[in-house]
């Protein structure tokens, strides 16, 4: 190994220096691009795109129905009707009922009083919502004993890819439900944001419309289950209904998304299933991401140094061909890892590698300039 390094010390030195130089130029270029307003449309288009979206768009099918989670559509029913629904659900003896709705103000004294009777039941997990510095919650009359925040994440972004389980001293809606269901959770693992593992849209869960449930004769299916009440469109699953709906990686249009594709209660159902099944996505840390990126650029610098010695025609012909093949291979590797619940941001690796490879010519000119000023040994001699 030592002999090999000594034999190739010159190309390794140039590869290392060119890697540092090109990465520095890439960093400067990124600062310029981020501050050019006319590039905003392009930045916005790529900001919401991830290679993992291809996996979801092609692989996820709504045929693996969850056995533990049941969705019930509350539509735009009155508070009295929702009270009747809760009363009927409590009689089926589920393990827990999550209500993804907030009743902020009083409307009708009789209806509110009847609803409060069931919202205060120990089986119920109510919702709160953080809105900047304030907390939106049920009116005190409803006496919600147990609640969790329904904010999915606090880091922004129009596509819902990550979730927060703990915020300040409060716990998320899905986390509270999982605990009530009897799942033991490691709070240390939940302190940081996690990438959501999506299992499917509402069809991946047993689901009922309001009237469908109320007329259901045999309700044994609800016993010891998790029941989530929330808005699922009117009619159920309507693509054109965008109330309480979000963009997710399951959107069939992986870029240029125009319509949100998943109702909030279904996002919570996916997060909940992830929790109770311990099925998390492991995200490669920033340290290893930067390390892999440096190695990737370093290898390409060796390749480009060899091409440069063979002449310009070789440089132009083979560089783009190899970059294309490399990108395809890395994309396949990314999807393969994702299939095993490992997320590696290959878009970052390939992007930096491609940009750095195109900036290599400036390193060549730099070496030529240095050689006019002093003696400098280079593989490019």
C-alpha cells in the first residue's frame, strides 16, 4: 500500500488539492446563486424535489392495509353529530380515539355540553395547534384531559417529509396516541425530527364515512384498535378537496406539484403506524454525507487528471458520459438503500460532484499560472 501511494503520490496530491479548490469554488458559486433573485423559480422547483419521491411514486401501493389504525371521516358534521359518533365509538371499546379537530369556541349550549361529555373521556386524545407563540386548543368547557399537538413539523417546507414528536414541553398527537395504545417509546430518540416513512394514503387504512359507521351493525372491528377522527374530504378521498390537505412524497407528480395529495389525519396515521411498528427511516448523518461527497469529488478529480493528460477531445467526450453513468448508478443505490429504510441524500453528492467536475478547468489554469511564477511539480506536466 505504501509503495502504491509513493508511486502515485503526484496524482494523489493533485487530486487532493483540486478537490479542495473545486469544492471551495462550488461553495462560492452556491452563495452567489442563493442571492440571485431571477433564479428563484428554479430554486423553488428543486427545493421540493427529492430522489426519494420517485420511490414513493413508483413503489407505494394502497394494498397493505393497517390492522391497528381505523380512520373515520367527520366531514362537516355538527357538534351534536360528532358527539353521537364519539358515544358510539366509545361503546365499541377501542384502545384509544384520536380527534384531529379543535373546537375553539362555543356554538350551541346544548350541543357543546353533550360533546364535552365524551371529549373528556379517558379514551380520547384531543388536538392542540401551535400558531407562532400561541396555542390553539379546545374551549375549556370540553375539559380535554389528554392532548397532543397536530403540527406535523416546525421546519417549514411545502412537502411533508419530516415530523417532530416533541416541541418545547409538549408531545405530538401521534406520540400521545401511541403511548395510550400501550407502545413504549424512547424519548431520547424522539427529541430530534424524523423522516416520515409513508405506508400509503387513506386506502392503506381501514376507513369509514360518517354515515357508513353510524349504520354499521357489526362494530367488533373497532375493539382494541386505534380510531382516528378527522377530515377525509367530502366525498371521502376527494382529489379536488384541499381542506386540511398537504403535499407529500406520495404525490404522483414528483415535480411541479399543483394539488396537495394527503389529508392531515392520514399523515398522522402514517406517523402513528411508524411509531407503533418501530419502522423508522435511518438518515445518513451530515458528517458521513460530507465525507462521501469529498470522496466522490476526489475520485472524479483523479479521473479528470488522467483525462487531461490524454487531450481535450478525451476530456469532453468521456467526462459527461461517466458523470451520467455515475449519476444513474448512485440514484439506483439511493433507491436500494431507501428500500431498506436508509436515506442518503444523493442529490447533494451528485450535484456537488458534477459542479466540481466542471470547475476542474480552473484548477488546470491555476497550475499553469503557478508554474510561471515558481517551480511546481504536477501530474499535469
